[in-house]
């Protein structure tokens, strides 16, 4: 959302705020929203907008907080730290996207100030796009700050990293920042914080922050209690306002005003769905959708291996549930104005207080003593929070209903939902903007220059808490795409009805978009943007390529193979039918349950093989169809071991490249262990020594690349 007049005021329909809020699963208040596409006013007339020190002095700010964020989570934690500094010590902060500032004057922060770095590690220990330059400046000893040296004596800093322990280079970026800052003479305040997204980023943050704030108070000579509760926003109902200036769910100012501009994460493109179909042969209770999005005329481009960000909305049922719990159902179409009262948060209309921390604030407005006691317990006891909220997969509205003793299995309405009189400015501050869902693009621009293909398994599972009723839980992004498929094909979908029972059928979404912007007659659209990746084929087709991608992990490899098919067509056309003879082998290891149930793109692989003149080989593990002689299941790592002679030859002598896509915790780990065993044996040693060294070398030389998730 964006300003209609300044960077601080937003006009929006009340219900839209909740439709765009992140309400899904155990990360109850987890990610944050894209930055507002508004230009902040210069505070000193001709002031340099890239000079953060100048802005700190002009705004009397004692903290500058830099965030390296790829998906918005690090930005959220940066804002949380700013809010807590204000509440605890009365200190105001400047929250900065590193891309928007220059860093030569980092050695010139005013006396009594500190810098805070909130840095996520992306991919295999890479800095996020917006932190690349900053990290380069820190690591480059020839980069001089304003005092003429690569030194930062006198700088006090705090650092918190966001990572995932299933990746080899856990929180590498935060550790690098910490190392470089220390080497330049800066003084760290407290311990370095490291959040693990594989377990609980929130709990890691909560355990770290108290000790950090104690050290912070001593380092800056400040006392707690100087701040206090103060609203971040003023929310007012507007009796009248020009309708064309009211946000109804538009994702950017350009989308609202229908003006042209670059399409990216700040201004997604509404891409028409040109093709959508089911990929599973036997659907049953599972779905996997293939969606083709038309990007012609958008100005967007992509490469094989890139990701596409799909911007869903929340299910209608959950929007209604929260409206009812807040006593706002009858006002869902009311126009409201939201004014930022803190300039540090002006660019972010919906900052978040994540997880159980905000439940203590909600407890103050509980409708009964019992509801307050419930909220206090889940707020203060992390085990209770985990058992009730995380395992129960409770969304915000469901937490409020559960605390009040309401039945969360019924369709929510005003009669069966107790009202919590929580001030709406707290809701705005507490529930962040729904973030895009990222998918590995499953096509190549060489074959489909105007179309991006998405391969998405639909997430649906049962909650596992014994503290709340068991319910079906639906992934927001994947079920949004499933709804688009049903609507695009004119299919009858089992959407939520007036049956009186929630979570028994597929959720419905407002897929027509704000002002019907995502539908044109029978064509539906989805707002999307492209995120660049380093997951790329070698440029030389003579290099052997080994790809491991079970399930939807095969998505980028469909794009890889298409990329090679396009090159093969041009090569054969130019040099004749024998032109591919010296090409390296292209091998794909794929796995699923059964060849007749969930074999993705089964009809395409033989055709690709023909065009690649025998250079492409597909190995399939059907875990519920073909078994070992002892009855055990066969997985992709087993196929790799069976083909170990070719694997070792391709990697060691052929200087081949290895790619892994899919589950990080189990599959990717097992595949890497198998590779180490193969390479160790080929080198005449062990997996633990020679094999591990070979795997490490492959990663360092970008010959082993991963696109994995946990």
C-alpha cells in the first residue's frame, strides 16, 4: 500500500487490512509486507537522501537499524527492535534498507548512538539482494570510510542473524558481518543473536533479546522505563473519500492509479493465467497444479532457475473469522484512514510483533477473566504456546475464539464468536502484511519467453494438537493457486458453503482481486514478481549435469532440460545431427510415490530425451511401487548410489555439476551424504574425510548448488 498524499497516511477499506494480513499456521504473526512505494520528504531541503547520518542527526535518532531481507522477515525483526527500543528506553530509530544508503560515513555516527544489523542468510550462505553491496564494502579492505581508513573504532553495534540450520552455511552472513565489524575495530553489544527458522526463529529471538537489551543499556548508559506504550498509528473512520483513492487490496500505488512502471516485489504484475491443469494422475486427497502465467508486455524477464513470487490473499473464511472476533464484521466495507505516528515506521503500514509476544497485549482486552488467563499462559509459557498454537495451527482469529471458549470448527459468525474490543491501531501494528509465496520456475525462457510456469503441490494436512480440535489446515499460497485453476477452467470446486462446518472443504479466496482487477471475462490473473537466483546450468554444454529433484523439486529441472533442448535445436540446425556428440550427459534423478499416481510431467521427459539425442537420462524412484529385495523403499539417494560409477566419473573426470532441489532436512542431507560416500570411495578414502572434502570443494567452486526448503 502506498500514500495518497504523504509517506505517512493510508486510505483503505477496513476488511482489506485483514484480507492482506498474515494469519496462517504457527507463524501466527510472522512475515512483513513490501515497502510502500512512496518517496519520503527530505528533511533538510537539499539533504542527501542516501546519507543516514544526516537523517539521524535531523531526527535526533540514537539508533540506525540496517536489515538484509529477502522475504521480509528480517525487515520485520528490524522494526520490532526499533519498537522495543522506543518502548523500553524512549529511543527513536532510523530503520534502513541498505540499498537506499551509502556507507562511507558509518565511522561518523554521533556520540551515544549505535548501529544494529539484522541480517538474513539466503540460499547457501549468500547475502540477501539488498545487503550485497554493504557486505562487499565491509569485506573490501580497500574501501575507506570518511576518515580515510577501513576502520570503525568507536562504533557500537548489535547483530541478529536469521538462518536455517538445515543449510550448511547456517547464519553465515550475520557471522561475516560480525567478523568484519570486529576486525575494523567496532565494539559488539551483547552476544550475536542467531535465529533458526527450521525450529523457531521467534523463540531464538526472545531468548536473545533480553540479554542484549541489558548489555545495550550499559553500553549506551540508558535506563529502562524511559519509554512506554504509545500508538504507532492513528486509525480513523472516514465518512467520505474519493473512491479512486481508496485501497481495496491493491499491492502498490501504481496498481491503484493504474500507471505504468517496473514490475517487481514493490509493484507485482497481474499475470493472466493462460494454462492451468492437474498434474497428479490419481488425485484422491492430493493435488499438484501446473499454472502458466502470461508475462507478455509486463517488462519482466526471467532465467531458468529463478523463482516466482505469487501474492495470494487470505481465505475468506479466516477474514470473516477475525472480523467477527474483533466485532468489525458489520464495518468490513468501512473506509478508514491510517496515519503513521512514528516516522521510523512510515514506510511500513503494518509492522509486526511476532509470535507469542503480542498475545500478552491482546490479553489486556480479553472479554472474560478466563480468556485473559488463557492468553497470559500462551504468552508466557513457550511450551503451552507450542502445544496449543503451533501444533494446533491456530490463526489469529482462532486464538481469540479458543481463548473465549468459542467453537473453532464452526463457520464463524457474529452469533458464535465472542467480541474482543482490541483497538484497531494495535491490530494494524500487530498483524503484518501477507507475504508472497515463492516457487521455483519450471520453464525456460528459451522455449517460453512470455510465460512463467509454476509447479505447486497443494498443502493440506490435519493439525496435531490434543489441546484444540483437530482440523484440516490449508496452505495459503498453494490453495490460492488451486482456486485459480478451478476458476480458470470453469471447474466446480468444493468451496466453503453454509454447511455450518468449517475446514471440511477447500477454502475460497477473493481471486477476482480489488475492483475486479484480477479477472477479465473468463481469464483470471495473479499478482507476481520474479526473484533472481544463482541456480544456473553451466554455460558449456560439454559439462556433465547431475540433477536430483524428487516431487516438486523437479520443477527447476524441467526448466533446465528445456534450456538444453532449446540450445540443442539451435546447435543441430546450425551444425547437423551429430552436433551433440561431444555434449556432456544430463542426468535427472526423480522420485515420487507411484508412476500411476504422482509422476510429474511423465509424458514430457521422453520427448526431451529424443531432442537431446540420447544425452538425457531419467532415473525414477517410485517409493510405493518398486521396492528392494528386502521390501524397503527406494529413494533418490538409493538410485544415486546404484549409479555411483557414472556419478563419480561425471564429477571427478568430467568436471560435472550437481544440482539438488527439494526438502532440505531429509532428502538433501541424505543425497549429500551419498555423494560424499561415492566420491570418498572413488578417491580411495572414506566418506567422512576424502568424500566430505570433495563435496566441500564442489560447493566452493559452485559445482554443487542447492535450491532447498525446510
